[in-house]
């Protein structure tokens, strides 16, 4: 088996899950999030674009229901012993196969938790699942169950988080010599992704963001490439990735002479990041972090140019997003705990002047001061 962690690590994760199930009075959970299956068993695939689920009973036994294409994938990358296949066919309804499996597992009339809030659970699957289980037992939303367990990283996970941080720096190392007037975005992007892969890392759970000129004001990847002008701005958001664990970074690099507005927005970003470092520690909440960001931006008159979130938890994730469930937004009461990997970003997009400025990096929380995972710090970057 190609497992990234020792069996004792997976056993400890299963113990934590079943303990939480016991607290929630759940007889079984149906895991549809690929990262939940990966965290619990090592199962590594993008086959969740089709129907599959991992059934975990309170006694710790597990059964994976998936397609034939993922049978060998599950055997090779996970510790799952029992794998059941649903058959591709016209008008196939694998939720019916799941109902029969649950019956075979003696779960009729039991309380079953389901991961509804995940990319592996489409609306069609949810409707069919509701239909199949309406009279089967009590079905409850357990979307946050494993996700919240994943927020605090183990020592073995932190090793991959730290390596991801090193790979993120390697990507920026590869990009900076290429960022100059006349340079191609395509070459810059290829160098960054190539550095991560050459360092033994993985593809990210979502595309790197790259945009120059007016596209520097975009927060998402878009197709199409351009060459940099003599005076330009280039926004980059990328991540180092190790065993699917992500350490994102974000920067707006200025080509040529920075404008006064660029420097003004950078000053706001840096002030907010430094202030957040003072509250990114136990005793505060995710909402507290956002409040600091919003206060500083708003005091500088940037309320209409900032975003309504300033980061999120990151870890082992699969497409289409490297974001974990907890975000820094208004009112989020979730506590900050030691050993969380948290991406903090300042994004200011001034559409009135066409000026972009971003600043972001990943931190590992501790009992006190957070640890930044990049050696680049918060310095302004211009070429």
C-alpha cells in the first residue's frame, strides 16, 4: 500500500472519529468528501467526480462503495479492507446499492450521519439518497464532523505542511527571475508549477491564480496569457503541496516604478497582516481575525475595495478548492487552536484606479506566536 502515514496515525484518526460519533449518537457515517476518506484511510483518487462513499460504523469497521475504475486505486493507496463495486450501466442508481449495503451492515433503523456539504455530493445524489433512506432510518447532516477533526494537524501532518511551505517558496524563487518587461505569464506559471512538482510535490487542489494588467484585479484563475508591460502589476496566488497538504501564498508584484497607490495599498496590507499575527493564536476566533482585517482596511477608507473574508484553514484537500471549511469572516465563532495551518490573505482591488495589491502567506499556529511558513516575510516585491 502507498500510504503517506503510519498505521498508528490512521488508527488514531479513526479513534477520534468514532469518539465524536459516539458523542453525536451516530451509528454510522457516510463520507462523501474525498479529503475525509484520504485523512481517515489514505484513499487517494479523483474518482469522487462519480458516486462513491465510505461507510464508517461506530465499531470502526469500514466499507467503500465505488466504481470498478477505483478498485485498484483504493487497494493500493488505502487501508480499506472491504470494497464493494456498483456497476456502471444505463439508468444506474448507486444509492440503491448503498441502501442494500447499509441493510447488509445491519443499519436499518439506525441514526446515520451524511456528509452533504462537499463537492462529492451532487444535488442529484442528495435527492436520490434522500429517496432511498426516507424510511430506512434517521438521517442527519454530519458535514462538519470529519472536517472539524482535520483542522488540528498531527505531528506527522505538520511535517507535510512545513514541506508545502518550502515548496511554495521554491515556486516564488523560480518565478521572480522571470518577472520583467516582456515576460510571458505562461513561462512564469510553468516555472512555478514546475518547481513544486520537481520538488516532489503535487498538483494543487485548484489552479494557481495569475493575472497582470487589469487581470491583476481578479481573484480567480482565468484562461488566456499576456506579456508584461514595462510598467505593470502581476497578481499571483499559488501553493506548495506535499501529500495533498497545501501552503498557499499570494503576492502582487510590481513591474517598473510602483505608483503611490500601490505603496498606499501595500502599507494597508502589511499593517493588517502584522496586526493579525497578534491575534492568530489560541483564545481568539476566526471571526476575531476578520474583525482586525476589516477595522484596519475600513479606517483607511478601503471598505469598498476589500473582500468579505481574509483567509481560511488549509490542509489536505482535493479539487476544486484547497480551502478547508473554516474561514476568516464576520461572526465566525470557531476557536483558533494550536497546530492549525491557516492561510491569511490581504486582497485590495481598487477598480476605480485599476490598482491591485495582495499579500498572503500560511501560518502554523502554536500555543503563542504563529509561525510563518515562508522565508519571504511580508516585504514589498517589485522588479
